[in-house]
């Protein structure tokens, strides 16, 4: 079995199984816990519902914190959007997603894919530079660094595979797929789960503050 | 203050109140109860408390943190000191460890890879959840995940109550309220004495223990043992409004050291007699004294079912604001530029923003908002019992400078607060920094600017 | 196969012009990445080359490799060079049969001990009974013949990597030449079939330089297998622009867009088809509208469907992922329910101590 066969076959296969089982395990393990009840009378009878808008409004820092969070916000936006575009926008990825789900859509030209992938990588590097330069602010732990590394690796290997840098294409492709497999395995157990938690976390706070008539 | 100048100074100025209070706080440390349980039991109780208080909400918040560090920009203690340990995200680390080891979805794994909690961990936690977090919730405003760090800190305070690790000053008051039902000795007898003093010297009548009344008013220990002006002002305002009001001697204390220390059962226990008294007299409205944390302790008490209560609970500033909006509060214009500091517990974590501003508007105040106003208001640094902690003096003093700069930036000559704890902290900051601003309590300011006062108040003394 | 004449004599007797011969030499030189200055030397060496003895062993194969080399529509230089070698044993081509044929092989081995070349096409079944020649199993014949050889050339993917016979479930336990012969130089010239020029190129290299050419990690001559079909494909610009044929009869297919999504294995197939093409440079699979199937790669039969693009995961996901989701849901909900129970107990104990 060649490395590419291993990557495309059992490696990505098992990583997907772990990803799906792990994510659902962690989500339900938390969400099925008891819900605390706030019995106090809401300020406005239908006001609590407004709390859900925090899920959306918190996507951008309020004016109060714009300056303090500008660098991170911009870099994080570049990173998240660029990564998302690359993940769902280039042909090989669409092919992979199609083999999983059956859904397919038109792809971006490669030059654009490479450019956006580079933006994703650069913004990710910009974020780690800041994390490294301000240890007091970030209170980083080993998990933060592992997560960064595992997110950066697929970007680097993907770009290398495309640009034919390093080992032969099929080896690089295999390394790329393996790096994604490792990322998938790490995902459910790491802070990457914030891609799910953010909805619940924001909604909870939004509701609890809206209960008191405060818009956050 | 013009009215008082003509009277015998029965009550001290607030500066004197503050100095006297500081002395009393000093004594608290000796009165603090000593731990009675073994180390293992204390740790176990702390962990069990966290387990018992963890719902899906807390779990989600603990799971969500991505260490992005943005909360540090919001926290006054971090901004004032620049010390990494005061980063809000670190104030939930121990809780997360307990959560991951005890009830998290992968707890069997985390039991293997994380250290068990030791008493020393809890001792170190004390500074993080008492001294350096006023549960002001400002970090929630910036957190991209919207994590309610303040509530997580509060649960850890509960755990430290169980572990007998409450800081001495809070522990002493907690013990006093728990075992004697008083704070600084502010018993029903003290209330009666203060009521008599106010009647005798100022001719202001305070109706105590009326069998039935529309409005039930609370007082607080600070007013009863030190700042009589607070209760006096409250009485003047209520009399001015001409409402059917009373103070109940079996339920008058706003302050709640159950909430401040984190003792949920004491919190509840302190609330019960107040609710019972209000129900008994058929009150429609319960007015909470200017004591910031009493607002969440009563109005937002999650354990008291609001639907079952036949009355509304409002904060003093909220009540006056409503009256002002209805045009029932007749106030003379106030001079000078004025700004208002929202106490965390009534503002960001209470939602009473508009009412105090309506009161100031009714005084035709040249009002100016703080640069970071309303939901984004900086905490004064003394909230959630921190004002009482001697150990937290440096943190308080340093973080107050943020507040000081905020007020200076407005160019106002007076900063109005509506919370005894904020006011004490402002007073401390004013004295230490030789600050040229005046710090005023909203209710006392209103009492000073009442026009067309009912005959019962004031006239008798002047005659 | 008569007297010991030179290659030059042979070509002249066949009416090949000097010009055509030099052209062949420079094409070979450039394909094998040899410097241009070497062309006259190659030409001279080839002209003077004596006929080497070659034994061609055919095992589990389809004769396609031989066909590709000999059945071009007009006689080519490649086939002429092939004619030139002293093919002392080849089932398909030799006139002798039975005992006489085997005798020819044994004689060639004896007479050219240590200097003959062995060309193999077809894989070798390790279960001996599956394929025998004159009562000798393929396995035994290969071992015996390889013993005195100067080198071996595994022609075609079956000989090089096992090919179709070795594909799952591989009932004959078929293996490649290199799995059995370890002490002789082996050149793999894979392909199903391989490009004729790749076969003759290796022979020409051996004839001119006396050694076998430089190989890649899979034992293939780098000169012919150094680059992917994809990198040399004339449809590559469409790939880069994101223009793909989605089916074999859509607009994209008619316009000649990239066949990646139709399963073209060009990106992972190392071969020279896109450069030299087939049938005297007429076309190659991609040009005729079908994706490359990657026939020059090990286990290409088992690497997913011919019409599945390379980016696709090679597994049946649906039911397994659903099972994983169910297991995760059960574990998660179970963990939470146990935690609820624990929480209730702690809460009860906690309120009891108050």
C-alpha cells in the first residue's frame, strides 16, 4: 500500500469516523446536561428572544473595543474566510466533498485558490506571531500551539502539493491528506470545537443579558 | 448640602463615613472564622459544589474559550496591572479543570491527563475570584464567544465558600449575617434607633412596620451604621412623592453576603424574609436601597420565581426614574457638569440604564456620558465585595485610575453614583488621588433638590 | 536473425535513410535527457552495435506489450531496433515450439552467459501450477533464466508491479519480477502497454552506453517516467482555470476541457504519453477524450474506479459515518446523563450539609 493509498483510504476514513463520533459525543455530552433555570421575572416579557441576536451581533466587536481588537479581528476574518473558501472552493476539495455527500458546485480557478490559500496561511502566521509576542495576554497552553500547527499544516502541504515543492506530487498529496486526517482527529478534542460552541455560548449570554434588559 | 449646613451635623459627611468604615473593615479580619474541616474535605466540598452548580450553560462557556486574549482588553484589573494572572480567561481555568475531570463528556480521559485539585490550587484561586474579579461582566462584552466569565467566577466563589476559603473580611460578614442575621451589627434595633434619630433631628417621618403599604422600602447596613444621610434622603424622597410606604423591621437589609461570598443558600435565606414581609403588607412595589449587589440579589435572583410575586422589585434609581418620567418628582435644577457611573450590578448586569439618567434630566442637569458608557462602563474596581478586602487595595487603587481618567475625560465636576459600594470606592479614590471631583449619591442628590416638599419633612426642625 | 551484422547494416538494408536514423537518435537522446552533443556518438555507437542476445519471457500476460511494439500500422524505427536484437526466445514471435523452443533458450543462456538481457512481460504466480511453460513453472523459469543475465527489463505493468493478475483478490498470488529477482539490475518499463519507445529507449541506452539508464524510486527510467501526464498535458490550462468536463458528452467534453473530474489520473501518473503519444505521435488517451487511467503506476487497478477523480476518499463512507454518528450520540448523551445523575447526588449531599 502506497502512502497515497493509505492517506486516501484508511487514514482519512478513520479520521472522519473519529471526527463525526467525537464532535457529536462532545456536543451532546454538554448540551444534554441540565439547563439552569432563571426564575426571576424578565424585564420585558418578550425581551429574552432578542438575546439571540447576540449570536450574529458578536461577529464583529462593538465600537468600544474596535481599536483594541482590530489586528486580531481583521486577521481572524481573513483567516476564517480564506480558509473556508479554500476548503470548499477548489476542485480537488469539491471532488472530495462530493464523494462524501454527493453535492457539487463550480470551482474557483487555481490561481485564485492559491492566492486565497496563501492569504489564509499568512493571516494564520500573523495570528501566531501576535500570540507569541504577547504571552501575558494570550495565556497560551500547549493545546493552542498544537491546534495552530495542525491547522497550518494542511495549508502548507496543500500549497506545496499544488506548487510541486518538496517531494513528488503523489507523496505531497498523501502528506496533505494525512495532515487533514490528523486535523480531523484532533478537532473534536480541541478548541477547534468553537466552530460549534460559539453559537450556543453567544446565545446563552445574549439570552441571560436580554432577560435583564441588557443588549450585549 | 445647603440644607444640612443649617442643621446640627448629626450625621457625618461621607468622607467621615468612609474613614470610619475603613476602621470597621480592619476589625473584620480578626473576626473571620477559622477553617474547621480537614483539607481533603474542603477540597471535596469545593469540587462537589462546582459539580452541583454546573449546568449546560456553564459547560458551554467553559468549553468555548479559544484563548484569544481579547478579554484582557476589557478587564480593569488586567489593564491596571498588566499581570497575566488577572486575564479573565484564567479565572475559569480551575473551574474548567474540575468540569473536564468530573462532568465533561471526556472526563474519563481528562482524569488521566490532568492533575487532581489540591487545596493549594483553591488557595491560589481565592485571589482570582475574589480580589481580582468584581463580576462586572465587561469581558463578556468583548469576548467573541460571549462567555459570561462573571457567572463562572461566581460559581467558583461558591466552591470557595464550601472550602472555607472566603477572604477574611467577607467571611466575617458572611458569618455574621448567617448566624446573627445582621451586617456590621445593623439589627432591627439599630434600624429603630436610626429612624428615631432622623425623626428627632430632621423631623422626617419614617413609617416602620405599617400593616399594609403600597411600597416597601429597604435600607442597608451602610446607611444604618454609618451613613444616616442615605436613609434620611430615601425618606425625604418617599415622603415627597406622597406614596403609601413603609420599612419592615423583619426585612429591611438590602446587603446580601450570601451573594457576595458565593453562598447560594444564605443568598436565598436572606431574600425569604423580605419577600414574606412584602407579601404580608400587600406591597405593590419593593424599593431596593442604593446597594448595587442587592439588585441582582433580589430583582434578578434566579431562585425566586418572579411570576409568583405580587409585587415589582425596583432599584432606588429605577424607582426615582419612573417617578421622574411620570412627572411626580419635582426637582430643582442642578448646577455644573454632571456624569453618571453605572454600577455594574444595576447597569450591565442589571439593565437599569435609562432611569437614573431620567432623574438627572429631571434636574435639568448638564449631563455628559462617560467615554465608555452604559453597557461598556468600566467598573470602579470595588464591586462584588472587593472594597472590603484589604489585600485587594493595590488592585482597587490601580484600577480606579481608569475610572478617574474616564471621569476626567468628560470634564464633569460631579460624578453621580447609585451604589454604596461604588461610592465608598470612589471616595477612597478621591481621597488618595486628591481628586477635585465631587462624588454624589443619586438619592442624596435628589433629596437635596426636592422642591415643594411636603409639610411633614424639614419644616419642623427649621422652626 | 542470421549473421552477426551491425544495426547500421540492418537499417540500410531496410531502406531507412541516414537522415531518419539521426532523427531517431536525437529523439532518443532528448527523451533520455542526454546532451545533444552525444547524438553523433549515439548514432555511431548504435550503427556499430552488435546484436545482443535477448530472452523474452512471457508469463501471466495478454501479449499487449508485444503487440504495442510490433503491431504499429507501419514499420517504425522502434520495431526495427527490436528486430535487430537477437531475440533468441519469444513465444509469440519465434518459429520453434515445444522442446526446440526451450532448447533455444537454454542454448542462448549458455552461449551468452552473463551478457544476455532478459525481458519479461506478465506477472509471476507464486502458486506455481497456475502458469507453466513446457512443464516449467513461470517462477522457476524466471529464477533460472535470470541467474546468468546481465540485467532484466520488466516490460509492462504486470511484470513491473504485478498488474492486473495481482489486483485484488489476486488468486494466483501474482508478483512482479523485482519481488523475485534481487541480485540483478532490473529496469521497470511499466504501462499497459508501455510506450514502445520506452522499451526500445532502454535497449538503445544499453546498446550505446553499455549500462542501464537512471531509474526513479519505482525502478522506472527517469527519462520516460520523470514527469506526470498532468504536467505535460495539453489540457492543463483548463485545469488551472477551473474548466472541467463533467460528463463525456457535455459542453466541456466537446470543448476539450480538463478530464480531472472524470477520473483522469494524470496528476499521479508518471509516463511520457503526453509528450511522445501513440501510433507515431497521433494521439494519447487524454487527447482522444478519455482520462488517463494511470496504467504505469503500481496497483492502478485497485486504486479506486477509473472514473473516480483522485481527490475522492477511497472508502464506503455513508453507513460507517452514520454508525460513528450514532456511537458518538450515544456516548455523548450517556456521558451527560451520568453527569446529571452525579450532579443531582452532589447537590443533594451539598444541601444536606447546610
